[in-house]
C-alpha cells in the first residue's frame, strides 16, 4: 500500500501520461517531461498539482485536466465518488472535483478508499459501497480522507464498521467545529485511541487556538495528525505563516504531534 510520492507516470503507445498530485512537485514533473520529450514521446499532464498552473508545461506537454490516475499513484487505492459539499477554503477538492458529489458506481473495491467525505454521501449510496466491498470479500484498510463530524451519526458508525478495519479519520480544522468533533468522538468511544486519527490543521488560527485543538484531541483519547496550512498553488513545500506563527514553530508543532512525542514531552519542553 505504498504511494508514488506525488508523481505517477505511465506510457500508452507513444504517449507518456504524468499525473502530479501536489503543486510543489511540478519542477520534478517538468524534468521528467523534458526527458521523455527528448526521447520522442508525446507528453500529457494532469492532476491536482497542475490545476493552478495549467500553463506550466506550455510548449512541452498538453494539459488534459483530470486524469484517472489514482491507481497509478497507489495500486491499492480506489474511489467510489468525487467532490465534496463542504467547500473548505484550504482544500483543492471544491475546485478540482466540485462542491457536489459525482458518484462512481462502477468503482473497483480496493483496500484504500479515497472518497473525500464518506458520511455526507447519500445513505443508499453508502450502503451500495459497503455491500460492494462485502460482495468482493474485501475490507477497507484505510478510509483515507475519512468522515465529516457534522454528518457522522451512530447509524454512520454502525454502517461502516462492518468493513472499515483501519483507523477512523476525521478533521478538527477550526475551533468552531469542536462540538461536532466531540459528538463524533462520543460515538467512537468504544474504539481504542490508536483507531481514532484526527487531522488537525494549524496556522489557520493563532497558535493558542491551534495548540488547544491538538490538546483537545489528545484529551478525547484520539491521536492527532497535524497539518500546517499551505497555499493551494504553492511551488514550494512550505507552510503559510500567519498570525503569531513562524515557519519553525509550525514545523516543530507538527513534528511533536505526528511523531507521538506528546506522549512523553510537553511541547513547551520540546527542543
């Protein structure tokens, strides 16, 4: 279940397809395209990483928009839907896939399910996905983008626990989401802490607000996975620095959280 690292490429006849997941991988993808061009190949590029830089490959490759390349990035990954109605400003999905769901009923069940918002899907379609996994004798090892606390209910949990054998993922991106997140935590109370993974966005609010959200996740008996906010079109893998943050503080807090250092050392004592 290993990922490509942000760039996937494959050849069909005389054409090389390059899918770029992250905008900060564009320079690397460009160099690959140059090499293939020098060897007489036709180049076509797509993916979320190219979306905000559609002219980056002008004169070298054709931009083909969305390329169905998920399985090229990871052969164990699949999608049963695209889009998300939430419209988070820090997420590329509303722009690249839309704010309404596009259902993909012909999807192939695989261990990694990458739908953007499973709990907000129509309930009959959630049942359809689950039954298709059961019919294929397969379970989900990673519901990669997870569930939306606002739409997650006891019924949602009972429905998906039949096939979700990985962690339960959801996000606590802003302080205003605390009640919805706590309600979801209460529904998941029987799950061990290692099975409750919470994405925590930092840098989008002042330090104390973000730090408090991380501590709240730990207090709830969950494990935080911290992600500094980044510009959607960034060409460098660097976080945005706002409020009272520094780039170093963003990176330090993410490392302290994601390496489970919080289990033994307080952040104020972390060097």
